[in-house]
C-alpha cells in the first residue's frame, strides 16, 4: 500500500470516528434537560463576563448562538459587549466585535464588525448573521482586512477534549477561518488571540479522545459550568487569576 493510500485510509478512519462522536454528542444534547441547559448557559456566560482576560480584550470575534443547534448561549455576552458604557464612562473603552457570516457551502466564512444586535439578519437556516453592508450601504469591516489584531475568539463546537481538540459540525468553517487568521497573524507579526470555546458539561471529553486531522485547529481554553479550563501555555500565561 502506498503512502497516499495509507494516509487516505487514516483520514477515512478519523472521519468515521468523528461521525460516531458527533452522533453520540448530538443525542446527549438532545436529551439534556432544558432547565439544566439554561442554567449552564447563564453560568458559562457569567464566568466569561467576570474573567479578566475577557474584560481586558478590546477586539474580539464571537459566534451568534443558535438554540436549534443547541450551542451554548452567547446572547448575554453579545448584549454586554455591544452595550454603551454605563453613565457615559469614557474610561471604559468599547469593545470591537466581529461575528460570522457563512459565504457558501465550501467552508468559506467571514467575520464582520457589528455595533448593535439590529445589525443581524436571519439567513436561510434562520441563523442570525451580519449583512455584508450596513444600514447606510457601507461595507462592514472584515476582520481579515482589519489593521489591528484580535485579542480573543469565542468559539462554538459540538465536543471538546481536555487536550484542546475541538469537534465541529463537519462543515470545516471555523477550522478554515482560524487557519487563515493564524496565517495573517504570522504575516503581520501579531500575537495570536486566545481561542476560547464555550462548552456544556456533557460536551467535554477526556484528553485526546477526539481524533484530529492536520487541518484541525486546537483551542487554548474551555469555559464550562465548572469554570475555565486553560490548556495551552498561552492560556496559562494570559488567564492568571
């Protein structure tokens, strides 16, 4: 058997394992008590909002949660990020937020800047996304064309393990996007942002349970209802209490 055949077989084995885990986790999420899920949503978002690494982030990317996909809710996070400073406090610098927009079925996704929740519109799958232009017809800033680096990515996923492996839904959108962002950061000599995933307790698996391909991007830390789980040295360095 040639090396190419061997690699193809290995990849197919990885994809098969991923499909099995996805199916199991989807079933587990489906049977999760709604009140428990709601409780975990609140706890996870509170942990993020109180975290020094979140408070200090000036520019960030975050996903718009979709309840039909049973993703950890981000509505409180987004509301807080986009809300004006209390009492017009000029010392509190507003955060700059970018959120995802799926461009096609070929794993192409962009992250556009929004300044209010009203900037979002429902797509064909009823998932909220930013329109590519604002209310005045001006093009929104694309994070891959921005002049400054992002401090933090808040990521969704279907399952995670304690070694930082993330299992998405199979579309490859986030892995492709994060790979492109990492290449941009290297080219510009920027410090990489923290890649932080939000996870229900039932989505976290033991170390190295999730199989990976060379295209999979690892996360730096997980936030679950039990707290923050820093994984990489970057997370350990920047998430000190």
